[in-house]
């Protein structure tokens, strides 16, 4: 068996410390993003979605990764609406303006299985009396979104009232 000298002990400790540091770096998520989480409710407007089975008020959980926030893309906001029976997730390049129709670039709807339309028709605008998400927000107390063609249903109008906090 080799004799341990003070130099070999220092080398062994240094190697152990480097191994731990490397393991910690590897365990860190590569694309850490800034995320806000919370919830609220959806209200179907004017009974416009009853033909598709959507009526009344629906409780919803929500996740948002606002564009430009640390770790997030600068030109893409991501939102996921988690309902009791399914999920709607979409991405868009936010135009920080009230009453401007936000075009959804990609959307995935998960009810009995995932479905991603080639060209989503669902869109929305920010309510004049609500907040518009920004890259430095820690909380959004009143994020109000007015959806058209909700869940890709023509003419279906739904309002989302959400409160979110940074995770």
C-alpha cells in the first residue's frame, strides 16, 4: 500500500472538491428560466362556447414564462392554463400594448391527447384595466386576457382573470 504524504492528501482533497463542483454544475438545469405561477378563473362570454361544451366559470391554474426575463427568450412568452380536465399551452411574441390582438405562434391542447394545430386561430388581448407582463415582474395581481376562438373553437370568447407570482 502506498504511503500518504501531505502532498497526496492535498491532491486527494482537491480532486474530491473538484468532483463535487463538477457534479453540482451538471445537476444545475441548463436553461433555467424565470417563471410566474398562480391561478384564477375563466369566464365564457355571451354563452358563445356552449356548442362546444364550454359554459359558465372554470377554475384554472396558470404558469407563465415572460419574455426577456432572466433565462427566458427575448421574443417569446409562454403560458400554460391547467384546467380540471386538460391543459392549454401557447407561445407568443408579446406586444406590450393594451387592446392589441396578440397572435399565438404555437399552441398545444391536451384533452384526451395532445393536439398542436399548424396555424392556431386562438388569439387574445390584454384588458385595459389589467396588467401587462414584463421581464422584471415579481407579481401580476390582475392579468386579464380576452380570448377569441378559445381552444380553437370559432367564435368562442373567454376571459381569463389570473394572479401570478414569481416561482
